[in-house]
C-alpha cells in the first residue's frame, strides 16, 4: 500500500548574511498545499528566526532526512507574486550579472513585497517565573499575556520607565524575543460613510435639532449626492469634524464602514480618448517591419533610430494595439525622467484603464496597487521605468524601450542588470518582439543592429517635415578675449532678450547641479575637498556652506584661504542656482523656473514645474539633464547650453557619446511646432567632433569617429568590460588585495596560453575616480574581454579566493558586468 508522502518545496530564503545561493527544502503542510506553488512567497523558520522566502520548485521527495525538514509556516499572498518564467529568469540574472539569486528575485518585486521584520515579545511558557516578582514585572507580564504578543517598541512606549526591567526579563528568558515578517503590502483601507436612502434623509432632517448645524450639513450633502464618500473627504468638504458623522452613526442615521481602496495615482485625472493617426509612409514602413514577426508571434528585435518628432511614439501605440488584439500584453519602458504626465497621458488616452503606470515617484503603496492590477490581469499594458520590465505578465507580445541609450536602464546597485538584456531574454521566452527606440542610439546597440540584416529601422525626418533647428557653437575663449566676462555669450544674451520681447520661451541647460562649483584660492591654487571622499566640495550660496555630494560632509563657506590666508577665494564654475542669479541680474524681470535635484525632491514637484512652464508662467526653464528629455512645448524657440564642457570632461570613456546624446536631445526641444527654433551651445572645446556632429545633427558621422576611437583604445562595442571595485578602511590592504587578484588572473590566463593575445586584459588596480566614500578607500580593476561567460566565472572564483586569503570581513569586492558608470 502506498503511503502518502508530503510534498516538498525548494525555497530561496531572504537572509542577508547568507553568502550563498543555497536552496533549502521545506515540507508543505497539507493545509497549505493548495496555496503553495512555484513563485509563492512564504514564511519559513530559519534557525531561530522566521524569514521570508520564495518557492522555486515543488517536488515529491527530498534528499534531506524528513525530520530535518521544517514545514512552511505561512503563505503570504493569495496569488504567487512570481511566475515560473520569472523564477527561471532569476537564475540567468544571477549568472549574467554575478549576484545572488535572492537579490535577483527581490529586484523583480515591488518594494512593498520585500520583507521587513519586526521584533515581537511573548511570554516563554517553558520558563518558570522567578519566585520574587517585582510589581512592575507583574504589570509587564500581565500586559503581554493579555495581548499574547507585543512589539518591543510598543512595550517600551507603554512602560517608558522600565526598559531595564524589560531587558532583564528577556535576559532571564521570561520573555522570548522573536522576529516576525511585517507585511508592507497590506492594502489600504479607509473609513467610508454610507448614506441612507433619500427618503430617510428627509425624515432625519425633520428630526434633527436646528442647533445641530453640522449634522444638518451632512444630511443636506447626502440629499444632493447620495453616494458613499470617505469620511475624511466629507469632513474636509463640509468643514466639520469626523465626530459629527460618528455621532450620526450612533443614532443609526448613516453607516461607517472600512472599505478597501485601490490607490490609483491617476484616479483624479480624466483622459480624453485618442484614436490612431493615419501613419505617414515612413511610419508605415517601420510599422510593417515590426508587425511581421509580431503577428507571427516570433521573437525579433529592432533598433528604431528616429529623430525626435519623427513619430516613434505613435508607432509604438499602434503596435501595442496590434499586440492587444492578439490577446497579448505589452511593456513600455521610458526613462524615469521622461515619465511625465504628458507621456502617461498619451498611453492612457489610447488604452484607458488597461494601462498600469510604475515609477519611483509613486508611494510604495501606490506602486504595489498598480503592480497588483497587473498581477490580477486587470491591465494589459504597463508603462514604467526600468523595474517595470519584471511585470508579472504571462503572455507578453511586445516590449518597447524608448530612449534606449539612457544610462538609467542600467541598475547601479546589485543586481547590476541592463534592461535591454532582460527585455531580450523575456522576449525570447514569450516569442515576443523588442523595439529599442532612440534618436541617438547607444553605440553598442547601433553596432549590433547594423551587423544584423533586419534589425535596423531608420526614421530620419520629422512627421510634419519641420526642419531640425540650426545649432550655433560659441567659443567661450573668444568671448573672454573680447572682454565678456559673463557666463552668457553675446549671441546667447541677444537671443534671450529677443525671446523675452516676443513672449516666446527658452530652455537653458546647465548640466549637473554644482558639478563644477568648487572653491579655489586664486593666490595659491588651494581647492576645498571632502576629507572623507576626496572630491571637490560644492558651494551652496543660500545656506552659505560648502558640501560634499557623496557623503553630505558640510563646512562653512570660506572667507580666507586655509593654506595661504589670502582673501582671493573664488567660487568657480557654475551650478543651476548661479545661472538663475545671473539671469535675474542681466535680464531684469525675467521669470525663471529652475529644475534640478534640489527643486524636484518633493513628490509631484517635477510635474508642477512643467505645468507652470506650459502655462507660460515663466520665460525660462533652466535645469540639468532633466530638461533635456522628452518635453514638448510649442512656444520654446530657443535652447541654450551654458557649458557643454561639463559633460565632455567627465572621467569616462563614454564622455563624448554622452555629450553628443545630451546636446542632440536638448536641441530636439526647440521648434517642434509652427515656430522655428534655434540652439546655442557655449563651449571651451568648439572643435571637438562630438560637438561638431551634434551641430550638424549628424549621428552617422559622430558614430564613425567614435567607433574609430573605441577600436583604437579597445573599448565597447569591440570588447566587454568588467569593473571590479574593492573597498576598505585601509589603503595597504586594498592594494594588496588588488594586486593579488591581478596576479592570480594574469597567471591563469598565461597558463591558458593567452599570453600573446590582447584579451582578456586586466587594468589596475588603481584608485577609483571616487577614491574615498564614507571613510572607505576605493580601488578598482577593469577587465577587458570578449564576452566569454567563462571569464566571469574565473573572476568570481578568484575573488572568492582573494577574500579567503585576506580573511577580513570589512573588505568588500563587487563586480559590475558591462558597467555604465566608471566611478
Ligand atoms: P517621437 O516619439 O519620435 O518624438 P511623436 O510620436 O511624439 O514623435 O510625434 C511627434 C508629433 O507628431 C506628435 O505631436 C504627434 O502627435 C505627431 N504625429 C505623429 N505621427 C503622426 C501622424 N501619422 N500624423 C499626424 N501627426 C502625427
Ligand atoms: Zn591660498
Ligand atoms: Zn564626502
């Protein structure tokens, strides 16, 4: 006779200190069997704690002896948050980007589902109470007994004077401290007032004392609007306290109930419906090419290289429609910064409630609710930033990555994945189509697309055939020679005056807030740097202080040089704040909106500024990169770049590419509609090919020169890079670790007979451009290789070896595969 065996689940536990990708077997108790499946989020005991974990596999048997396997204690969601596809993808992510599996899994979920733990106290039933019990001990025990378990914080608040006593009780094992999972995902509930029938309302009005003015207000409100309303909204609307409603509930005049509400961040907005536009011949050609594999449900990818205003978004919308008609789902990624109301509106007005929006300015709860809509199949299109790529869809037909060259598609913390690679991987699984769109494709994508026969789609004219705006380069060295010491060249100055007179609008770009606003002594050359991070301190005029942008270290502004006592201290370079000041000085009465990290920190502020600018409440929109992207204002006829050099001089092999992209993007802001536009770029390097190509809107020419440079110095796309960063408090130890790694790897590659080959090659160890962060020194090595997976495995193994040899738990070594930022 067959004995019924329990089911087992393989679980990846969320334990930060566990340095392995180990998988643990747990028993699935019969009662939980219907709820536990691949992708479930579960609570399990792990040592003394209860932790969260993810089921990656179900099975009939376990290699572990049965008594060693513990049961799953909780299932945390009614539907598993991850699909089998995503679970499998996590294996690939962890291998491709050298991270732990749990890290890959957590990156796929909204943060509301990531575990938070709370500490709770219970009475330990096993311990006999000490014979002499203090009165306060009795109180505490009684309190906990009554509630069964209490959070430590709550207990401390309730017995503020007895924290010592509580500690002793824990030490003596009278109280047990345990960890529990705190579920942040709990849905939002709100108190809602439910009115009685209209007829009853009339009756209550008659019964109501004429002194109870507030109650009468409520009754009259419901006579007019016989609908449920949140109690808080009603009290705000009528200017009365919620006590009024509670008193009325007590009389039985109305009901107050808890109702679950979906936090829809776009609920207060209505979207006009839009219908598909008749595509131009050029658009139609692109549409047809993508539509072919899409209709056949075959995997394919395309680079859509289209100038700004060439009608890419309209093509996306129509392709999505085709995808939806097939009963499949679509993911659209846009850079965080471009995810403005304007963009969302275009999708919402075409597809209405089928669209979910995911971006970082939503609260954790709002994001979770949007995610749940996807999970519950209420949405078929998700538009969002990087992480939207992990939307738990199971029938994906189309993935679009707009502005694919943006560096925000690369995640800078582990898992350091690139959205493009994940998109291709998911599309292969679903037999879906990927479209990478950009006016200035990244060199890597362009190079790959040009090598394939059918991957490149060009769209080189704007929809209405509007010309791209003329671009003027102004040599700032000449300005200085001619005696113009202001930050505005004569050309820019005149152009600004002209637009203000005509009532047209201006976008000014000052890249990187305060990036170059450093303190310099003109007598001896002293510059103020952060004692912890070794980077220049940035001057903040309004607070009269200088501050480190990495760790926040702050000093008073200097009046005198600390080295030579000279008073010729100058605050060099310009940030957006300084440009704003100069604008108001040189152009009295000019209205400026400044957008940078400082002015957009608050939720919704980004939108607020853009709306004000659209409503023509300002003449100038001044800002960092964030003004360069995706905005579309009909009255902007002048774009000015204060200093192109700030990007050009970044310590990064992509500096020229980034400069070209930024200048092209910002130029695209001018003259998008009837009024013709003009662009003025100020620079100290007017002969550089990236500026000259940007001036002539000549991507191909730029790419040719840049590819030559890359080939010459051996950089991507001609090889792959691996960035290894070491950090520790002591420089000696770091250098030692770095050298050990280099030695091990190069002798290994020599033994393999690669000595005469150029690659793989290891550079460093050298001090990182960010040499010190938060009192830890940083060194780095860069490995150039030809993309073989073997190399990554070798490097990982060697890093483990170095860590073992050095055996210092403060030594951190991290790997970044295909790094975007070389800091
Ligand atoms: P991109 O995404 O390439 O910058 P958009 O899709 O935003 O371009 O198109 C630019 C402008 O042209 C938008 O105002 C859009 O509504 C309009 N447009 C796009 N396609 C068409 C079309 N086929 N007919 C008329 N107008 C169009
Ligand atoms: Zn000095
Ligand atoms: Zn610092």
